[in-house]
């Protein structure tokens, strides 16, 4: 993860998902040199393969500025397609805005502190990164469920998360999910998916068949977890959708 990247270091920035390189800074340097050469083909431009010195600009003149999209837009983009690079950057912003240094290590303090601001218990959290790709992360399902309850209610500005969540059978990473018998829950489940080699997860909220609003979190964790766990999570969520208020009474 680096702050210097061009188009998220994607091979094809026009695609919603695309491979990234192992050296985003060098790729950004190459793009910059290519742009300089295009602007002045006769100029003397040093090739980054020859000079890759990295330093700090002192007393320089600003040539141009670009302002990012609002966080509301970025959060929705990150949630819909599970953009891991964007998720990492947003987590680092949380750190900086909390007065910390923006490092990966600072997230262990920054993320739990942010959750407390929403009255979400942060006990037992282990945060190693902002993308969720590390299998050393540990977040209790109860914490996620309480957070999603707050999201559903749009508490304290969390409507930005609510409005960005994928919808079962309709959008984002849930567009092709909830098929077959689980299709009855399509359009009624808003949730964030998660996947690494050792886990499949699903956390969100739903409007059950009897109209009862429910928040949920389901984890399938362990070595050898396969893609069939994803369908199992859909089935479990659909069962909650079908039970509705009866689920809490038995």
C-alpha cells in the first residue's frame, strides 16, 4: 500500500476490478514520465528506469491539483465491489483524522475508537489492516451485528454506509447471489460480503418476510473453506428472512 498510485494502480482503470502491480510507485513514475514526454516530445526527460530517486519537494511550485470525489461517493464505490485498496486508504484516513500517523499499526487504536463513537462495543477487536485481507484480523460477530443495526438506522451519519451496501440479487457483490430457493430474499437483504482463503463472511440487515427488521452477521471460518460456504451463508440469511419475528421468539 502506498499513497502514490495512478488509478489505484489498476492494469485497466476502466474495469471495476483489475490486477494491480507489485510496484505502484514505479508505475506512477512511468506514467508521469510518459505524460511529460507527450506534452513536450523534444524535451529532456529522465527515464525512471535510469533515475528512480524518491525525495521531498522543497520550495516547489504547484503545477496542478486534483480533488477527490466526496467520501460518500468513495465509500459506496468501496462497498459495492469490495475495493480493497480503497478500503485500506479510507481506514488510513480514519487514523489521520483521529490524530494518528496513518500507519497500518495505528489502525488497532483508530478503528475501535471510531466504533465507540457510534456506541458500538469494540472489545476483542484485532485490526491488522483496513482491507480485511489479513487472516490475523479478528472482529466479533456481535460487534459487526451491532454496527449493522446502527447502519440500518442511519445513526450519526451511518446512512452513508447504508446507502452503499450491496443488495441481494440486485447490486454489487450480491448481484448474482441469493439464487434458487434463496431468491425469495432478493431485494430485501443489504449486506457486505467478505472473502479470504480462510473465511467467507456476510454481515448486514434485512426486512424479513413478516416485516421485522433484523441485523445479522454470519462467519464461515477455517482452513479448507470453499466457495460452497458462500451459498450456505445465503441459505442461512434466507432462513432468517423467512422466520422474521418468530426467530427471536424461539
